C-alpha cells in the first residue's frame, strides 16, 4: 500500500532518530520525535537513500522545515551535543555555583588583586632566597684541606735543613690539618689557616730562624676542597675551580667556566652552601649587582632551565603547555603568549584561570582562598578587567581556558540546518 502523505518522511525521521537521544527536544509541530543536530544529516541521508517511488517529496520539504525548527529548538534548549572546541563560561560557572562543588569562583577586578597577592605564592621556589653581595678579601686565604708547597734555602755549611750539595730542600706538599696547622720538621706545628700565603711563609720562616737563622722560605698555596668551588652544570666548562681570592663572585666563576649557553631557556642559578640551597634567575643576577654573591670554599653552583609552565585551552590561538620565559608572567601576557583569542569562537567576557592551592592555604578573608580549587574569571570587554588581568600573576601549573562564545553554538546549529536543507534538496532532485 503506497505511503500516505508524510509517512515516508516519518519513517526516514524515525530511522535517524534511532541513532540519537530524544530527551533534550520538546515536541514541535505535533511530532513525537525530533532529530538532534547530530542526527539531522543522518535523517536527510536516510531520505536520500530511498527510491523516488517510496517517498512523498512534498512531505520531505515539510521535513526540511522540521529540521529548521529542531535546530532552533536545540539552540534555545541549550543541548550539549553540538561540536565545540571548548566549554562556554556558563558550562563551568553553572557547576561551580552548585552547593558542595568544592570550587571557589572569583571575578577578577581591581579590588581582588591585593587579596590574591596576599595568598600563598605558588610560584615561590622552596629555597632560602639569595645571599647578598658582600666584599671579601682580594687575596688568597689558607683554609683546612689546602696544601702548602714549601721550599727552604739555607747557605749554612752545617745546616740541619739542607745538604751542602744542594742548599735547598722541598717540604711538601704540607696539608693543612683540621686544626689549621702544618707540620714543619724541627719546629713542629705552625698555624697557617686564615692567613694569606705570604703571611704563612713569614710565619714558617720565623719559626725556623731559631735553628737556621739564614734560612729563606718559599710557600705556594694549592687550593683544597675548602678553597675551591664546583660548577656542576649549565655552563660551557663545568668542573672544580679554585678560588682565586676571597672576593670571587658567582658571575666571575660563571665567566671563568665559559658562560651560560644562550640555548638555555630562562636559566636559573642555584647555589648550594652546606645544607642551604639558594636560587635566582640568571636575568636577575645579571641586572642586579647586589645579587652577585661572593663565593666561599665548598660552594656548588648549578645552572639549569626554568621548569615552570602553564597550560592554555579552549578558544585561544594555541592550545599547549607554555614554559615560563621569565620570573613573572601576568594573565594578560599569558594570553598574548598563547596567541590571543580566536575572534570567531572566543568569549572575551569568559577567560577562566584554573588554579589549585594546597590545603594549608585555605583561610577566609585576605589570607587565602575559600577552597583548594579556584577559578578566576576575567572580563576583557571593560577597562577594569583589562587592568586586573595585567596585574594578576600566573602561577606554575595554572590552566587558562578561553571559553567558547554562545554564538558559536548558534553558528554550528545553523550550519547543520543548512546542511540538512542541502541534503533534503539533493534528495528531492534525485526524486525529480
């Protein structure tokens, strides 16, 4: 029995409807089953696959109107099955505002910035700051573990120190003991720690004068572990370097080692002194003379790349992990580094920054956030939002989400509707 008007289209509609959820569409035009946008093309293709004799093509055109109504219903009902590159602001804010979400939401304004600055600094490195530059001795100072190469000349015929054939003798190397002295034959221990090589030479010579009045002493210092520093990595020539004097600084040591390669991204300089670890960025060290700390024996210097990063997602120019190029990056700079916003997709009123604080940071008021998980919302369509974004500092591990504009969903829906019309029209041409 031939199909009655509308029945062929109804079967095609049901063919497509079997592949989708029906719950998000209200009844329209008396139909019990309306296609979702993902099913619009499926339904149209189902019509096109039928033979011309099986379909009432006038009803197909009415079905095209149904497709339009379904698309509009989709947009107004806010169905979530449209293809998108990211969430809208309402998607996330709606979840945050639900009781017990465990997420704190803060619109970024000028008034908020001082409060956030008082919260725990997630970007603060777990080090003990950086020692200030202080003037040290310009000469070498003998320390425990150093060695003294001592040579004695004596012209006496019956000298206790030298043989008549040579008139000189080498004592050494003499290792400076933990007590700070070296042992010299016939005179015993001579304290030399804390002295310059010249003063140590005179001290040994004076002690020898009682047994060899004409003896002359030469002393050469060979730096030990306590008078040398180690440059571990991040330079052209890592290794152990003796301190040329007690005024040797971090920059002078790096210079002796060939400098920092330009390929290192935002290099960090770490100073390990005993059980204390200091850290500073190389740029800050270069720009601030007061940061060029004087080295002490046993120091270890490590130069390495900055490992901090943040992520960008959604309707930004790029979606990737971005490394910190310098010590401090603001929200506005971060968005610029991400390539800005995609004009055809992004919602400039809905830039979200997702951040996690440690539980120890949870305090009310100006001392910390209300929840461990925090979302900052930036509105770039007004001056206050722009200035606030310029002053909000990005922390390591932050996720910056450029949300999708609600208009994007309408654009996609209309595109699908247009596709549906085109397919229905093509099916009609086949029937003709």
